[in-house]
C-alpha cells in the first residue's frame, strides 16, 4: 500500500478495485485447474476413485467458485458506486 | 396412469399462459412500465436457454452412458461466466457500441463490414443449428409418446410426426408474434425474454422436483443415494483426460459462439452491469441443474428394466412409480427447455439470414441502388418472418429425415463443434488487432470443411455421401484422409479427434493468413475499435460526406426505419447543427449516427453499403488512422488537425456560400418585386385611366358600352385593392399587431370549408385525398387565419402542380407535442435550391405564369408563427409537400356529442 497524504483515500479505492479485477481474471484459471484435479486421481482397476467422491468434490468446488465470484462481483460494484469520483478507467492489462 | 387428455390440457394451458405473459410483458414495456423486466435476474434466467431439452433429458442419458462426463458440458460455461472480466464484458461492450444484431454481424463488422464473411457465418450457423432444433422437436415427441404409451385409456398412439409438426407450427407462431414486432433487432424482445425466463424457472423447478423425489422418495435419503450410486454401473470414475478437457473446452467455446447464446447475452442485453450478477448466478443455476443428474441416472439404471431409453429417465421414473403429477411437471419442464431454445435460435438465425442473405440479394435484384428500392421495412420484416418459418421447417425436415434415432447427446455435440468454429475469428477479432478478413474467411472455411468431413457427415453413419470404404481407407484411397484418423492420428476418440483437428487447423490458418496478408484500412480501423473498446468507446468514423446528399439519405432512411423516425432523426440532427428544417449537413458524425441507426434494422454490412452508395464511398480519415498507427502520431496529428480545419473551413464556406446565395436571391427578388409591383400597379392604373378618359371624353356611348367600361374600371380597382390588402396584411402580421380571434371547431369541417373556398365554385381539376378519421380533432385557435393558410396551400397546389392528373393528399397526425397536417401533391415539387426562399416575401418560383405577387407563403408563415406553430417545406416526398404544425395545446379533448 502506498501511504501518501491527500489522495490516499482514492488511491486505496483504485488499488482495491484493480486487485478485485485481477481476482476476477484469475478465477477462471483457478476453476479450470481445480476441475482438472480429479484426472490425477486413480482411474484404473481396483484403486479407481468412486463416482460419488469425484461428484462431491466437483460440486464443492463449483459451489465455492460461485460464492467467490459473487463476492468479487459485489466488491467491484460497491467500489464503483462508492468511488463515483474515481475517474481511473478500467484498463485491460495491468 | 395419467390420462393423455390431462397432459394435453395442461400443456395447452401452459402454452396459453406463456402467450399471455409474453403479451403482458411486451405491453408493459411499450408503455414504459415494468423496469423489473430489465432486472439482472431476468437476464441471468434468459441465459438459461443454454440448458435445452438436451440438458433436461439428455444429461441423465449422458450420465447413464458415461458417468460424470456429462458435467463437462456445464463446467465450460461456468468457467466462461466466472471469467466474464476477460471476454464477455468486452463482447457485450462491443456489441452495444457497434449496435450489433447477431454473431454474424459482429464478425462481419469487425472484419471491415464484409458481407461475404457474414454469409459464411450465417450458413455455418444454420447448418450447425438445424440438427439442434430437430433434437428439440424429437425430445418433445419422444416424451409425448412415452406418456401415450403408459396411458392404457388411449387406444392408439398419436402419430409422432404430427406431434412434431404441431409443436413446430406453434413455435413458429410464437416467435413471429413476439420476435418480429419491431424491425430494430437491437431492441429487446421483452415478451420473448420474459417467457424464456419463466421457462427457465419451470425447467429448474421440474428437474429439482424429480431429483428430490428420486433421492428422498425412491432411495430414502442422501447416504442411501450415495450407496446406490456406488453400487450402480456408473460407480467408477472412468473418464479419459482428453475427453474431459476437450469437452469442457468445446462447451466453453460453444457457449460463446452459439447464435442463440449471443442473442440473449449480447443483443438482448440492456445493461452491462447485469453481467456482474450473471457471473455468479448463472454458474449457480448450472450447478443446480446438474445436481441430481447422477442420482437420477444411477437409480434409473437400477430400477428401470433394461432397454429403456436412459434419455427419458426423468420422465419414466415418476411414471413407473405412479407419480402422475410429477411426471406431468417433468414433461412441462422438458417442453419448456425445448421450446425456449427453438424460439431464441429462430430469432437469432432469422436476423442473420434476413440481414445478410435475403436483404442484400433483394437490394441487388432491385438494381442495387438503395435510394430507389421502395419500402425496405416491409421487405425486411417479411424476410425475417419467412426466415423464422424456414428455419423451424428445416429443423422439422431434419427430424423427419433423420428418423430421430440418435441419442440426444450425440447430436448436441456435433452442433457444438460446428458453431465453435467461430471462436478463432471471434476471439482474434476481440483481442488481436492484426487479425484480418482474409484470415478469418480462410480459417472459418478450413474449420468448416474439417468439421463437415470428420464429424457432421459421419454422424449420419455410413451413407451414400460417406460410404464405408472412406471410413476404412480414406478419401481417394489416401489413408491419411480417414474421417476418424486424420493425418494418421489413429485410435483417438472420434469427437476429440474432430474437435482437435478442426479447431487446430482453423486457428492455424486464421493466424497464418492474417500474418501474411494485409488488411484494408476499414478493417484496421474496426480492429482498433474492437480491441481497444474500453479505451475509446466513442468510435471515430469513416465517412466524409462533402456533398449535399442529405435529401437522398432521407429518402432512403424513410424507407428503412419509417418516415416518422427518419424525420425525427434528421430534424434532430439539423437542430443540433443549428439549422432549421429537416436536412442536416452530412457531417461525419451525422453519417455515423445514421449508419448505426440503420444497422439496427438491416445489419452493419448492408447499412454501410447503402450509405456508401449515396455518399460515395467511405474514406478513412486521418483522425481514424491515428488510432491505428501510433508510430507516426506526431506528423499525423498535425496533418489531421490541418485536415479537420480544412473540413471545418469547407463546411463554413459552404454555409457562407449558402447564406450569400440566399442574400443575392433576396436582392434579386426585391428588385424584381419592385419592377413587378410597379408593373402590377401600372397595368390596372393604365386601364383605369384609359377607360375613364373614354367615358369622360367620348360622347354617345351606348349604355352597354358604358357598363362594360365601368366594369373594367371596377375590376381593376378591386385588383389593386387586393394587392394593397395583402401588403397591409403582411406588414400587420410582421409587426405583431394582429389580434387573434380564437374559435373552436373541428379540423375536418375547417378543411371542408377551405377546400370549397379554394375551388372558388369552379369544377376542380385537382383531386383531393383525405383521411377523415384522422381529422376528427377539435381545434381551439384562430380558425379564420388557419383557413387562410390552408386555402393558400391548396390554391398553390392547384396553380403549380404540373402533374397530368394533379392530386393533393392532406393527412394529419398527432405526434408527441405537435399536430402535423401535411399537404403533399404529385407534381415535381420544389427544387432544393429554391426551398430556402419560398417563404420569403415576394418569392416566386420561375416565371410569373400564375400571377400573384409572391406574398402568399410569406403571409402563411407569419400567421402560423402567430398561432404558435409553423409551416415548412417537407423534402423527400413524392412532390411538393408542405407541413403545417400546430402545438398540441390547441387540440381540445376528443369530441363529445356536443358539437
């Protein structure tokens, strides 16, 4: 965090908003990795994982992704409405 | 068992309810109520057309055949949605700023507004979607047949074909009714959106209800369900990594590229902010839809007799257990999934077909000139309606021909892989500025061919098109051309094989050709605007209209967006430019606005082509190129400023020239008026003097001769008086000394009176057409003065209309805050350069063949100004046209019986 006098408040808002946008960008990659994890689990013969275990894992990940995505969306919106005087455009590319 | 009749009754009631809801939503939206219609929740629910009957029935079938693999179809879209910050946000922004009407329109617009590309995309979309529509029809008929078979009271099974036909007809009707109400495809179809949102709720509720019944009703709880799954044929986690990742990617790609998804996600989007909600709510919806799929599949496999189609477990499980209510709910859920998909797909495809195929062909067949092509609006609407019928019919034919044999999941994946071919062009267009048209066309073409050969044609099995020996030995006996082992990639899963090769070759060719070829300036410009949409959303323009082509543009626009809207658009632009009347300067800004407006109706490529026909080709201005080429920014900026200044100066010079011309004309008019007035005064004076001298000096005149001469003197004196009266009248009006004599009367009576007065008792050669219904308004104003204006306009038409059979049509309409009364004759009208001066004093067009001092219209204008209205010349009509406007405040409440 930068600690400058004066525009400290705005800086923080801008900073937080940018980081939330970063989080929104990372989330699909995290999801893709988590959804591929079961591929590493045993598939062949006797040590095969059961469908129910994979199913429970997938739905758990799914639920967490939905919740995190909801949190990020809300934060992005909050920042936008509160920081109406924050003129910094949302650039694509950090 | 549920009697079939109950099912049919419930189904029809449901359909009637949907119609009612759609109608009510449309109604509310048009009256400006119902802001909840645009809520993010409705947007999220409308996205659920991703879940078609393929999800509702097919997911369980998919799970029964290959376990958890089904879930990849929903993981892909989940990843796209939670990654909305990357792609969807950009797609929606581009779609809104460019007024895009379909995915074909977006791609064509990005690559230099190329119609060739739009046609390619449209064709591929139609080929890819037809099987999918067939699939929906099949699912409805299959589920209906299942019900019929389980009902002992129904003696004979209903014919499957006829069920499908009825469903297809009903869907076509619904889509045409609510999907083509407005020509502007940019406008939201509120009725349709609200109906599919409702269907989204119904299908989710139905699937959850069946799931709850299976888990707690049949299995007896969660732990028991888990135990039953562990004992079922799908107990093992056996998924190949290739299929798992490949299917997830495929479904993610299809989610972005499916025409119907694009329609609800981008075209129907009203507020970019809705995406924030959809980003988590839609993955949640998908999760709930998939939640009970595996339990239903596992328990279905255990309890149902072998050989029962697993695609229909959702329906047959409740039926077998005697839960008729639940079975009917489940049927309605499946029905909802199928119908909402067909409706939106038909709207999306019909927009593409009519904008990119029918309209260009039609315009071309009309000689290729946009200005001369008659009323385009009706043609466009008709084209869209016919396309809807045609697309649903195609789906029905596919269903008839294919016999409905394949399992649901197989057709769905073929369709997905087909539309996924748009992905490289779409993503390249959004993120890579150097992507160009040639690359996009080549990539799409290659991907399409590979998909056809490796996936679409083999999906029919061995047939006359693709006989067995091609499967075994390849095309032309070349073993590396086997459809399931291209380039020797043997032993792969056919689906992964086809998706991999088609996408790989598509992308490689797209990138390679883009790197090697050079884009046209328009492509570079559009590329910069698409890729940097967040940096400069306000787009620069390619138009430079330097000729006074406004009237031609107006004629064309009236035919596309309707005369009222076009006149409003043009007069609004003219007002912003500080000009009076209806014709603005064709500035680049105005032309861009007009192109956007038109593209909402006929698509980007067509709108661009039509305007360039009139204005004469788009040029890329230096300002635009600045956005493309940063490297020479300094020099360019300087010359761009010069160019802007030059253009500005040219415009100012043009305006000055116009003003100067007007002044010169006025001066000439004044001179000619002076000579005219002295002539007008002298002629009667001369005859008065001559005849009075005769009367005085000549003796022995007969009484007849005396009477004759004094009549001449009297007539000439009357003529003089009239001329002086007119002059006096005008000066009184101009000085504002006139006292208005306010009366109340009906417009139609006033017109009757004025038409009779203007005819002057003669048999009139001028035919007058009116619409008396519209004239039934009561005015409270100075009716005598208003009549004077009307008489003048009618008399002018009689005097100057040079048609062989002169006719004048008088029409009135109330529009917002104004009452407009148009007088349009069928003559040759008034030349553009004369339009500016006809309202000036002493102005007369051409020779003085019809007499009069040229004061009539000047008096009219002064009168209308006093009455709070105006009289203007209306350009771009069939002949001379004048519009009288009155403030709506003079219109009294509708007539009672009192008058």
